């Protein structure tokens, strides 16, 4: 389960112990799942939606994310970006 919330997560101990199950948390997921996601992206041609900003505007990018004004992932760039993928 990948999720963040304020409410506790009720779980039956009998369910965990009896079936030898467990719970774990992760912000990005385990490496195996990340690899499957990347493979799916390659297979389907999916591409991320990003907004680029030069490194010199990093403070502005952070403020934009903190204020929820970022529509997509913000990627900081360095140097000539004429060949960068959008």
C-alpha cells in the first residue's frame, strides 16, 4: 500500500500472524515495483509531464511546489537544454 494519511490503519493481528503477513510503508514503493513501472512506461511509450526551470530559479521552483502551484513534476536544468525532452 502506498499512501499517506492522518488516520490510523486498523489491522487485525490475527490476520497478520495467522497467515504470516506483514505491513510495510514506502514513499516510492519497492525497487521491484519501480522497475515494473519503468518497464511499462517503455513498453507503452508513456512519458512524464514535467515543467523545467533553470537551476538559478531553484528557490522559485521550491516555492511553487510548496504552494501547490506546480502542475507537474518540476525538473531543474543546467546549461543548454535545446535537446531536452519535454
